[in-house]
């Protein structure tokens, strides 16, 4: 039985974590060993596209036969991966700087316009409708969790938690 991998379709440089449960299974026919996080070219519904290996030892999907699966076409060039990832990290860091600035010195009355990735900076203080407060909570609380995982200082992580809790209190759950 050939080696099977699971991939997530995405543009090179996309910093989202791979989701094996949402992967598409392909045959690994390349000479190198597959590893999670490897960028590959695959034939998707719209033609040749890039994808990230999310599981290097996938199982045959239910209802499929081996002959129905496509093979990974090739590896994405390392230079392309490094350039795209560097650009994405730079963009994310710029956005995170704006978020940190808002956390330290609240100034926004409403969310910023979305950046190229669709990210917005939500207000850290003020009043909002229950629906808006829920949206703001849903923006700030994951940032707090991310900060804890990333090893931010206790003070910085707690500031994000305070903002999230503040918006949570303004939500009307009745």
C-alpha cells in the first residue's frame, strides 16, 4: 500500500495551524519522507495548487479506492516558502503591534478596517451593544490564549485577559 498523506489547501506562507481532521488525502510518491508542515503542489478541484501536509501518515478515506486518489505533484521551492512566510510574519507582526498599542493605550471607538488577511483591531474599552461586545470578546480572548502559549510576559497576557473579560461582562446572554 502506498504512503498516504493528508493536506490542507492554502497559499504558501499562510500561518494558520494545520487541521488534520479537515485534510484531503493524497498519495505520497516523492522520494523524500513526508512530514507535517511540508509545503507541496497538488492537483485540486481548480487545478494545480499549493497545500501543507497536515498528517504524514493518513488512512484511506471511507468510500474511496486507491485508484481514486491523486498523487502529490512535488515540493514547493524552499525559497518561495521562506519569502512568503517572512512576508506573512511581517504583516502579522505589524497587526500585532497595533493590537498591543490598543491594549496599552485604548483609543479606538470601533474596530479598524480589515487588513489584507481580514484581521481587525477591536477596541479595548468603551461601550458596545451585546452583539458588538461579544465580537470584541471573541477577538481579545483568543489573543490572550495565544499569548499564554507564546510565553508572553504575565503582565501582557493578563492585560489581554482583562480586556476580554471586560467585553464578556458586557455581553447579554439572556
